[in-house]
C-alpha cells in the first residue's frame, strides 16, 4: 500500500522511534520496516524522505537511516522566509532617505542633512507656543478633518494668489504630502516626470506608490520647458514633480517666465504639477508660487513647516482644487484620519507670534553666512570641486567632481575621515552624468565645525585622487 495515509502512518511511527533514540543511532532498515508493517519499498522511501525534509533523520546510501543531530532553536530564530513570496517584488528602498536622516556619529562633521541645528532651532519658543496651545479650550478635541481653519488660512496666504483655506489640507509633514499626492494623482505602473537631479525622498515615494520616475533635465534656470513638453509627449505621463524654489540638490530657482511656460506645458498635456515648496521660508526672495499663477487646477502645492522649524514639526499643507482636492482629502481620511490637534494648535500659536518673524530673520542671516563660508572653504581647499551655482538661500551646495573621481570611494573615504556628505547618485532616477556630491552648510554646529568638515573632505578627495 502506497497511499498518502500509509506514508503518513509509517512517518509517524518512525518519528516516534527517532525521538526515543540518540543522535547518530541507526533506525531499522527499510527491509525490516517493510516486514514489520507490511508496506511497500515506495511507502518506506517516501516516509523516510519526509523525515529527512523535517531534519529528523539523515540517510546514508548503503548504510541506512540515522537519527539527525537535534538543532537547538533560539527563541528568536523564527523562519520568515515565506514572506518573501507573499510580499511580491514591490520593494521599498528606504536607504537614500535613511542616509539623509541618519544622525552623525560622535566626532563626525555633518555636511549632509536638511534640518536646522540645535542652536538655530527655536526650541524654547516652540515650547512656549506648545504650552499656550494645550491650554486652549478644545486643544485635545478632534480637529476638523481637513485641519484647523485658521491654520489652513495661513498656509493659503503663504501660497498666494486667490488660494483660500478651503483649498488646503493639513497633513503630517512634507514627505507624507508627497506620498499622498503620488498615490492620489497617478495609478500604479504609470510614469511620473521628475527633474533630474531631484530629491531622493520624492523618488522613493514615487516608487513606493508604484510609479516609474522619468527624468527631465534642468539647467541653471530650472527645468527646461521644451524637454518637459517632449517628456510628456513621449511618456504619456500625467504628473510632473518639481521644486521650483531652491531645487534640491542644485539650488536652482525657476524664474517667472519659465514658471509660466511650465504651467502652459502641463496644461497642454492635461497633467498635474506637484509643486514642493519645501524651501519657501529658506530665502528672502522666493518668487510667486506656481499655485498662485494657476487658475485651472493644474498645480498641487505642498508647503511644510519642518525645514524652517524642527524635524519634529511634522506638519504641512497640500493645496489643490477640483476633483484632485477631493481625492487627496479622501486619501488622508482613509489613511490617517487627521493630524493631531495639539500639533496644529502649536504651529498656529508659533506662526502667529512675534517669535516667528524674528526666527525667519535669524535663519536667513545664518543661511547666507554659512553659504558664503562653505563656498569660500571649498574654493580654498577643493578648487577642483566646482559648485553648480551659489543659491540665494537654502541649505546645500551641489558639487561637480573631477570626471576621474570615484564618487562612492570619496563618500566612504570622507566618512572614514570623520565627515559625512551625500553621494550624488541617490538624486538621479537613472544613470548620473558624472560624479557629484551634495554638501550641506546648515547641519554643522557652527562655522568652525563647517570649516573643519571641508578640511576633512579635501583630505579624502586628495586621497582618492
């Protein structure tokens, strides 16, 4: 008898017998098992095969079957390998974003990152605003689902034009806003146009939404409208992501005429423009937003408070009109209901206080001081690394390295030498045109540390040359 029940019965008998024996002891021979239980050679072979697969026995051709050594499983040695099949191939690559958020080790100089250092953050003033906020009568009540009306109105005023608070949706930070926008505006598997180079967090969010990022080149005046039109025509994309002000990583700011051209190109293509206005408060000379120039619902505008205040101020607005606005609100509601009211109340307290304007002045002054110090140190110690341009604000300089430079080796050598920089390759949706790095002036504790970081970076570059 060779049926499955017979195989299971013999396997159970042998499993019990192996449990009584010691590792290395020999089980009865196949002939003996056949004689005892009246089964065929096939049944015995398959039963032994099952126990071998379980790791209970080891078979040795010509010698027989033996009890396998017992494995001691640690409590945390669970087998999660099955999840690989269940999850499929939609991998989320978090490493580029994680690298930008990683805290510098003790003694290392951070020439990467995108948040204000402790000495420039308005921690004390934010704490005071939070104290006032939680004393408000309804501070712990459920907020309006699209956000506090006053806060939405404030964000609308920052966007400019005829935008109103009814057009704004409060979400949990700029990265969440990007994820909402990509998922709401484009179907999985479709292309999305992006500037190249561009913010790695946008590339990661687009990929997580199942979108295919397609590069559109920029120059020192921003994205090229002619190539944007060509990319829309060739790809069939219906979404273009851009950072028109102090583009990350290059620092480019799109001029007024090109802003009009971008809107015309997108409208002709029947496409959305996702405007990430992350640097709105990192310059004194921000041009009018694309949102303020749009009358047809082309632009979905994102404005975050994180960069100008604190990494823990996870609060932003998404501004949109028409059916797109409804879809964004529905997505927010389904995914996270609403942003915690105390955080919204704190932000509203702070931006409505005199501390807000004082903070902006202090940050703008520090940005220009640090930018100039970084540019001077680079020119003195690393003249072969050319900044793409000197932006009128922001936090970064984009460096073009000598063509023969091994970018990966430089980043690793810099890390070993105690300075952190961002590799250029993470800013490209496809192959980079050459070795690049992004260096940040805002994360260092002070100007002396900034200068020391450049010195260490120059040493690394010389070693790689």
